């Protein structure tokens, strides 16, 4: 009975994290191209462009903030593997539940909470760059401070569901990886 609710929930959130992660990953290529253009403009053509330089900062921020849930989905965050790796799937699930409930969700919730007024104020002002010729939409960059914890909490819910399925002996029902399907 649990699996009828948890499996679609976990797969749906995993699909969202997979989609956002792959979309955000393209920013790394764009970041390299824009950085190359900035270097050529500056050192070959002696031209500076503040907006292009700021765009690299924006892309870098988006990659780290909006790619965090994708990294969590793929178990890419830092942990003490010397203790975790040899554990059984059941014990790993218990540790993941404890970590998600007492670390991930509270910290992400706190980040979202303390960022809310900061981001709302930026939107209210339609805050732009403080630099002449800079980007006029700093409020979009600051919005990632609210989107990141939201995505992390969602992926945390998916991880909790996955762990519950493992503990109830239904973890095998999630073996089909959503990353294998086109999004």
C-alpha cells in the first residue's frame, strides 16, 4: 500500500531533479564559452564588458545552487564513506533518514526562511547591478536562494521515500532509473 503512493512520488521528484540538473549542466558549457569571449575581448581587443563578466558569476551561482538537488539525487554530496560504504542497504537507509530529517530538511528550510525577505525585497526593488553596464536583474540571481532549498527539500522527501521503501523491502521497485529516460 505504501508503495502505491511512494513510488510515483519518488520517481516524480527524481525526474524533476534530473531535468533541472541536466538543464543547469548546460550552463557550464555556456560559462566556458562566455569566459573565453571575455578573455579574447579583454586581451586581444582591449574591450571590457561588465554584463558579460557578471553573467559568468550568475551562471556559476545557478550551477551550484540549482544543481544541488541533482547532486543529492546522484549521491554526490560529501559524507564519511569510510563508515558509510560498508554498511548494509538497510543501515544506509536508516542513516539517510536521520540525516535527511535532522540535517538536510532543517538546514534547507532555514536557508529558505532567512532568504525569503532578502529575495522579496530584491524583487520589490527590481534590483539590478551596482556596476555601470551590469545586468539589470540581480533579483533573478537572488531568487536561486529560495529555489535551491525548495529543490533540496523536495529531493530530501524523495530520499526519505526511497529509504522507507528500502526498509519495507520494496526498494527493488525503484530500480528503474529515471535518468535513462529522455526528459
